[in-house]
């Protein structure tokens, strides 16, 4: 997940919440009184507490003395977007769920484009689902499909996250 913090009159700051250290997770848990699973789910659901606490933890990497009380963005100054891996994962889930219903699938693709941090990645993920995996020639002359080694397992929800807290 990518948290985008755009202070009023300022430049957008992209905060990658896709990979946190155990100590950062523990800091987020203790400052929100929530377990990690609820914080991760809160990002997907647009929960302002989860977004604020996780953005603050990430911002502390560059500014270790930053206090949570000093990081109090307005609700419309933060939004959550899907990173590239999540965009591809959601595309696969949506195709599996709505692939037999063109109207539903078209709506799901539109939601994916809006939820993705990079619309070009969303378009590539959609194309991969609708056209099938890329095929490359192997050194031995036969064609082999690309396979993912990312280790992602599908979530229980095939709906992209809320992209804004408003």
C-alpha cells in the first residue's frame, strides 16, 4: 500500500507501507492500541487512525523525533493507493470473480484503475488477465509462460481498497 500525504499547499509525499520492520509495526500497534492485522485492514478500508499511525511511523524514518501529536493531517490530505504487486493481485482476483460477467468486470477494472497508485500498472495488470500471461521463448526453443514468485496469496476480498478517507 502507498499512503499519499499531500499537506495543504504542499507537494505530495509518497509513503510505502508495503514493507515495515517488526519494530515499526510494534510502534504502530502500541500507538494505536490495535493489532497489526487490524492496522493493515484499516489501510484497505480507509480507516483514518490506521492511515495516520502508519504514515507517522514511516515518516519517522526520515525524522526520528517526529511525535504522533505533531503529525495530524486533515482527512483530505491522506489517501491510500495500491502498489504494483497489490494491483496485479487484485486484477487476478477480480478476473477470477467477475470474468464471466463483462459488465461487472468492466466496473471492477475501473475501480482498480482508480485504486492503483499507477494507472499504467493497472492497465498492464488488466491486460495480463484478459490476454493471459506473457510467453517468452526459453533458451531451448520452447515457449514458457512467466510465473510469479512473489508469494502473494489472494486476500479474502476481491474489492480494491477505499482510495480516500473522504
